C-alpha cells in the first residue's frame, strides 16, 4: 500500500517541527493513541487502537527516525503488531516547506500489511489509512493552534 499527500498547517516551520517531535502533541494527535513514549531521540514506541473495516485491534509498535534534517525532513521506519488482527510495517518520508499561509508537509508512505488486515482488501485499507492520516493532521493542526488543509493526497494498494 502507498499513501502520499500534502497538508498545509497554518503555523511556521519551527512550530510544526517541534510539534512533530513532541510526544504530548503526538499523543493528542494520533487517532486511537493510548500510549506513546520516546525511547531515544530516534525511537518512539506507541500503543494505538485502530478500527479498519470490520477489524478492531490494539497495535503495539515502534518508529525509528533517520536522515533527520531539523526543520526540513526525516525518514521513518515503522512496524506494529495487532496480534491476531495482523501487522503493518513500512517506511515514510516527511518534508517541510515554508509556503504562504504556513508550512507545507509532504509525505510519502509505503507499507505492507498482513494477517486479518491483509485480507480486508486494498481499497478499504487505503481509504482507512487516508482517513487516519487526515484525522491526524486535523488534530495536529488544532494542537498547534491552527488548521490543516489537505492539498493532495492519495492512497493506493500495491
């Protein structure tokens, strides 16, 4: 599955970057987040409750940051397990650019999904992933005191 998009956040780059690296802001922004902790500057662990189609599961996972250029970009590798519901793992790249009205966040994600989730079907998983991403950015923008505008996003299953 691939998920790509752009979001305009009505805040300056330093505030957006700080928010993306603030565990408290992330805990309030990630849909279904039950627990999140920073293990090191490059590693974050989380427990999240997701409902994707008929499957509802609590995922435990970790996120490893790399290629970090403060206030500009980073890469992430992630993996999570939802027990019998399945697993997800993949990579994502996030880039920040100053633009009129705030900060443009561009992201690309490639993920593989298995178990019960892998049996649901690409369209439903892609639509659910896009909704989760959109919900994250709406909550994230509110945490920063602004709003998010989805400029271009797409999800496809592969």
